[in-house]
């Protein structure tokens, strides 16, 4: 039989919390208007995308 470590449940829970946090970050990104230049919209909203990338990397490191 498989012996469970005492921290398995805590690790699973923390993984789930981090996955939800990373997903919620993406919901705050601005959606480009239909028919616009995608690269132009990304460059216009670069602070949002930079904050998303920094937050995502911070969550992944934690």
C-alpha cells in the first residue's frame, strides 16, 4: 500500500490555491476590441500585461 506523507493534503491544497490565484490574474487582463491590431492593443496596455507576468512569476516561485 501507498503510505501517505503527513504533508500531502497541505501540498495538494496549496497547489489548488496557487492555480486559482493564477487563473484569477488572467481575468483582469483587458480584452482587445474586435477588429483592432492585436500587437497595438498589447503595446497600449503593456502595464497590465507586465503586472500579470510579474504576478504570475511570483506565484510560480512561491
